[in-house]
C-alpha cells in the first residue's frame, strides 16, 4: 500500500488538513520556509567566520592572561 514516499506524504497531508483545517497549512508552510531561510543564513555566516579564522595567521600559542591586582611596577 505504501510503496513510495509520495504515498506517505499524501496520506500525511490529508491527515493534516483534517486535523488542523486548510487554513493552517499555508501558515505552517510559511513558517517552515522562514525557518529554513534563517538556518541557511546562519550556516553561511558560520562558514564565513570559520574560513576567516582559518585564513588569519595565528598570533601566539595561547592568549595572554591579565590578572587583576597584579602590576609590574610597585
């Protein structure tokens, strides 16, 4: 009966229409599309930051730690 993914999607769509009504389906699709767009934007931004971090030369082996209250000149 469920030979392909298309059959499952059609059954799922029918159940969704019966459960939520036909008015909620476009709202759901809109919010899903917006979420996918935000995910892609975030992924591209993180890839850009990663490439930028890999391209910049390393300045030192470890970051310098500054302690409060300690000074070199007394």
